[in-house]
C-alpha cells in the first residue's frame, strides 16, 4: 500500500501560496485569502480522513471516498441549516404580516371605540335635553291646568250669581204682581217707597202697591235697589 504524506504536501502548497500573496494586488490578495481559508478547512478534513485511513488501514482511494462522504454529510447539514433558515425567514415574514394586520385591526377598533364614545356622549346630552323639555312641558301643563281650574271656578261663580240675580228678579216681579204689598208715597213725586226710605219726605201715607202702580208711580231706585 502506497502512503501519501498529505501533511507535507499541504505545507509545501501553503508556502507557495504565501510567496504568491506578496506579488498580488489587495483585492486579489483578499480573494485568495478566502480561498485559502476554505482550503484549510478542506485540508483539515483531508488530514482527518488520512489519519483515519492510516488507523484502519484504508488505501488512498478508500480515504478519498471517505473524505467525499464526509463532505457530503457536511453539505447535507449545511443544506438542512439553509432550509431551516429559509423557513424561519418565511415564518418571520408571515409573523410580520400578521402583526401588521393585528396593528391595523387594533387601530380600527380604537377608532370605532372612539366613535362609539362620542355617539354615547351626544346621545346622553340629547336625552338630557329631552328630559329637560319634558319637565318644562309638564310644568307648563300643570300651570295651565291650575289656571283652567281657577277660570272654571270664576265662571261657575259668575253663572251662579247670574242665576241668583235672575231668580231674584223673577221672584221680585212675580211677588210684586201677585201680592198685596203696601208701599209709601208722598203728596208729591212719582215714586213709591219703603217706609224708612231716606228720600221719602213731607206728608206720606201708605197705599197698596197695586194702587201705586195704578197712579203711574214707579219703584224708588234708592230703596228698591
């Protein structure tokens, strides 16, 4: 079995690369340094594979195959990590969209709540105004009812007085026409009086009412009022 000193080969290559770096521009130098970094990683894997091959007695071809298997596993892990990272990015984007939607919903709810509060305040003020108007109308109705009651009492009293006066006059007329009431008259004048009338002066005498009317006398307005 032919053994390859991978470590010596790698060190020789690295030395040559360092000599080349001194001749390159800064940009090319940076690019090459990045390649060297990845080459070192590959070299570490190769060395590990070579050591493993030496331990278990694999030949160079088998060592290279093992190295490829290891690289495939690493690539698979990297791919898995990248897929997970992409899934996390997608979930983060979805969460951001949901958060924005939630923020918009909260803003809309706040606007609706504010509008409802304004409506309730206006409604309360309107109800208070209606209540005050209803109280004013109720007080006015009470005052009108009281005035109407007072007016009804006055009208009833007036009607009562008119009926009493009418009945009194009717009674007086009927009494005068039907009774043999006596009155007092003077020697002069055209009126008949009650006995104690202050307007009855001079000679006076008593006659019947019928006789006084027959003489053309009329009732004295002072004593017959």
